[in-house]
C-alpha cells in the first residue's frame, strides 16, 4: 500500500549579477568570508531531507491511530510481517527529531515501535502489534499555517488469516520493486596466491541500534568505530585484504552478512558486538569470544545469541525458514573443518587478549549465532564488552582501551595465519 502525498514546488529567487556583487561586497565588509565565497558558487538544487518532527499513538484495543508529524510530504509504503505481527512503514531517507523515549511504549493495538535508517536513501519505522490488525484507513493532512503535515494510520482488529494474507500480498509488491543492496554488488574474489581476506562485521546498524549503554552509548556506533580502527591496523601490516560488512549507519540483515563473507571468499570472519544483559548487569563485564554450536555453552551465551539473532525481527525483515540439513558428506566435512578452525582462532584470540584487556569468566563460549553459520568460513563473534555495565561502557569509548584491544586482535590474527605464511614462504624458497 503506497500513500502518495502532495508535492510542493518552490521557486528559487533569481539574483542578477549586480545583486550578487553587492552581496559579496557586504559579506566582505562584515567579515563573512565564507558567505562571500558561497555567493560565487552554484547553489545546490537538491531538496532538504524530510524530517519526522513528532509521532504518537492514540486509541484502544479496538481501534488505534498512529500519527507522524512531517516537515514536508513524503511517500510512505506500508507492508506487514507475521510471527511476530509487525507493520512496516518504508520511507525515503528522513531525519528523525524525536525524543529518546519515542516508541518505547505503545497503546491499544500497538505494543511499541522503532525507527531508523534501513539502507542507503531509505528509512523505516517498524510497529510491533499486539494482535492482527487491518488498516482501516490512511490519509495525509497537508501542512497549514504553522501546523506540520501529518500522516495518519487507523488500525482495527482483524483475524490472523486476514493479516497473514495482507502481509503476503504487501511483501510481494514490495519485493517486486526491491533495489539491490550494497552487499549484492560484492563479487567473489580469487584469493589464490593473494593475501588472506578478512571480513569484519560491525553488528547492528541503521534502524537496529543494538544495545544501549547505561549512559546512552549505542552499540551500533561503538562497534563501527572499533571495526574501522581494527581494519586500519590490519591494513597497515600489509598482510591482509580487509573488508567491512557495513561502513556507515546502515542495516544489513544477518543472512546477508554471512553472504558477504561467502562472496568475498573470506579466510576469516569476525563479527564485533558490545551487548547488554538483563541479569547481573553490575557483575557481567569483560570481552568474550563466541563460536558456533547448536546448544549454548551456558545461560549467558544463550541469552546473548537470542538477542543478536533478533536483529532481523527488530528491523522488520522477513524471516525465512532455515534450509534443510545438507547430507552431502563433503559439505559436512567442510563444516567440521571450518568449526575446528573457528575454535582454534577463538582460543588464539582469548590467549592474546588475556594480557591486554579484561575478559569475562570463561571467555570462550558458544551458542547458535546465525551470523556464524557460514559452512566454509572460519567465524567468531567478539563481544568487546557489555554496555549494561557502566565500567565497560566507559572503556568502550576510550581511545586508549580501543588501541590496546585492536593491537591484541591484530596479534591474534597474525598468530592464526602464521602457519599459512610459513608454508607460502617455504614454497617460495624452493
């Protein structure tokens, strides 16, 4: 369902050469050099990015209204997702000027809602629904006087069957117009005789902020900053080709992160996070290294995996059933070998980190993380620390701590690939 609002056209004022000269002269007299410089340049004709100025929910469990205040009219596409029930609002890139608590609490048929950048040039609002709904009506109130434009969506209760059908048809229409994502453009690399390929995966991003620290630090920002530092340090060695699954505040689905590792023929995949825990917030702190296993090694590992695996649900991504188990013996052997390499690197990393930063008790743990499921790429997930702990949060934003952590991880990666380098040097000497 697409809601098309009125488009406003503004005529840019025309300035003659004489007026421009006067402006430049006045700017120079007033010491406004930067404005004088700008007057001689071409003025950008790109429209300003629309802004979401406010949002609210009203009504009850029979009829609920969701309202957005807009700085200007935008196109909004509505779709649904079931299990759990969600309503998805896709918009062009917008700026959200909302209070931090916006969306944390719902009303009536709306449990909660969240918002953020979903992909380049695209923003998204995900509404968690208390039960199946149908969209009774959707309309736009144009901007009048000092009142902003308003998008209004009225929801009413419906049956599960009706909502599932709405979700199916709306997602089909959405997918028909799907634009290729950044990861889709990555081509496989021929790494034979070349430097090892390392893929660093900063967790979360865009609409999925990840954990939020005691002082408000966002996981998606912390891990991107650290991953950029680690990438730079690895490239400085001249030994590796290093890639990031995301280089900006963009959401990447979990399955696509795995596929990026595949398409780049990665030799090592490191997913980087800084999670939070519900229990023992003051006690649980320190870095942790996770590898893949079908059963969690402990309750904490299970809790962390559950939170990380919910990323696609948070961002309003359609979930797909896992493919049936492959019985091909060669694939099975590849999986076992990959897991062995993953465990070997995890142990190497833990050993190196012990002398550099604080580690959690039993720092090598395991659980069923979706992002670690590549059957042919050794993969680990590193929790830099826990944002639910105020001491860890302070360290995660410390330049000195990030430097120590990055240096230790580079040393561990060097140790992991040292046998390969030795073998290549031996062949070259023959």
